[in-house]
C-alpha cells in the first residue's frame, strides 16, 4: 500500500468514526451529544452535516491525487510529505493543540 492509499484509508477510518459517533445507537438514543432544544438540535445537525460534507470533499480530492493533507483537520499541507504513518503528518495548528472527537472545531 503506498502513502497516498494509507492516507486515504486513515481518512476513511476517521469518517467512519465520526459517523458512528453521530449515528443513533441500537437502543434508539442518539449516539452524539444531546442538544437542549430543537434549535440546538438543528444547529448541531447542520454543523455535523457540514463537517461530513467537508470530509467527503477532501476524500474525493485525495482520491483524485490533489495534494497532501493534514491527518487530523484535512487542511492542505503545502510542501509537506506524508510519512509512512499518515496519522503523524499534522499541520502546525494541529501539532500545537490536542484533539478529541468530542471537541468542537
């Protein structure tokens, strides 16, 4: 598996984890954070949808061979090379702060 394929697989895994986080559990309760009101739910769903659309667009760009991306935020890494482990190639912003799936960006 070459470096680009490894990076693409890492991003696919990240997308699956994000989807799993927001997908309803089998018990019928939402898997993600519980919004307090209907307006909060609407905003939460809109942000989630925008994030997933951004991930999908990035995956399509990577699959077509357009540049290299940060393994965390998926921003373009101009002039950077992917390492053997694409999850260790981070932009300066992501290197400077810890990241958790639950934290808002």
